[in-house]
C-alpha cells in the first residue's frame, strides 16, 4: 500500500512545490520511494497549469533538487486518497481543515514546521513570493529542517516502527 503526502500552500508555485521536491528527495534517499508518494497543491487556483516560480526553480536547482512542477488547486475529494496533508502556514491549515469532509480527514492536516523540533512557536513558513531570492533561500532552509522530522513520522507510519 502506498502512503500519500500532499504539501499545500496558497498558489502552489513557491512553498509547496519546494517542500514536495525536498521531501521527495528525502524519501528517495531513505529508500521509501516505492512506498511513499508526494505531491503538492494550492488552496487557490490562480496559477493552475503554471510551472513553479522561477526563483523556486533556481533555489531548488542550486541545491540539487528536482524542479519539475505544474501548479494545481487542492480538492476536497483528494482527502479520501491522502494519508497526510501538509500545510505550509496556519492560514492553509485552517482552510484545509474547513475543506475536509470529515473529522478524520481534518486530522490528516498538519503544519510542516511542526516536524522541526528546533522551530519556535511560529510554525509558518513565510511566503517568499513578494520578496527577493533570500526569502526563497530561507524557505528552503525551513523546509529542509522540517523534512527530517516528517521523514521520521512517515517512516514510522509506513514501516510500523521508529526510524
């Protein structure tokens, strides 16, 4: 059985494709790519069909990550096939939980930075869209830091044991 994770931000061109790419690399490194699927979406459909923001692509490629991506909007019907829905900020978390058809589905939604033990009380990954390249670098750092804890949690679910 495949474990499915979807990362969600606002437009699906900056934060969520970055998280998807980083986590997919972690899954591959851990040898779980045949058991875990990862993708991403946006809470809105403004950028559906577009590629990732060029700054996202640049930062991902400079750090050795895959940057192939096509934006899409998250649909409530997807909850049925997903095991975990990862929100990039608290606004996404609230939107996704409201969209969830059942309480069980709402419990699938978590904040990415909740998997980073070094994160402060502010668990939002700031939106880099209206800033410069440094915001995209900061976003990548936060995503990478949280991805290790997320990998441990997913591995526990997939293998049924602690990593």
